C-alpha cells in the first residue's frame, strides 16, 4: 500500500462524525438558544444519543464505502497506485468527506430542531 491508501486506513470510522456532530450541536445551540441550553440534562442526552447515531448511521457506512472503493474500484497492482489512480482516490475520498459533512450538518440540524422544540 502506498501513503494515500495507508492514510485512509488510519482514519477512525466514527471520530470524524463525532467531531462534526458535536460541532454542529454547539453551533445550533448557540444560534438558537444561547450557551445555557448546552448545560442542561436534555442537551447531554441529545449529545450522547447523537454520538451513537452519528457513528452508526454516518461514520461507519462512509468508512466502509471508502474502504470498498479503495479495494474494488481502485484495485491495481499490489505495490502501489499509479499517479492517476492515487489522484482519483484522493479526489473521491475528499468528495466523500464533503458529502459526510453536509449530511451530518443537516441531520444534526433537523434532529436538534425536533428535539429542542
């Protein structure tokens, strides 16, 4: 495996989703209710459940999709990818991260507005 392939394996399947979810929750809390709402028991339950669901529904599937793309779509020689293949892999991984960010943002927004309304 080359460096770009190894870096994809080092990414935690849930770490990125957890960070996104907590960041979005803090953002929506500050925008909609002020910082006091983030110190409530209701917010703690929302954050714990959100972490669980963001990992299970977003983090793990996107990680598995990246691994599948790496193994199936960009399958090349055992040693390393060609420069074109490495560029395609990097572009695809970046695109998947952008989709993951947008999906997490909107799912958190709708969950936050539903839960705290």
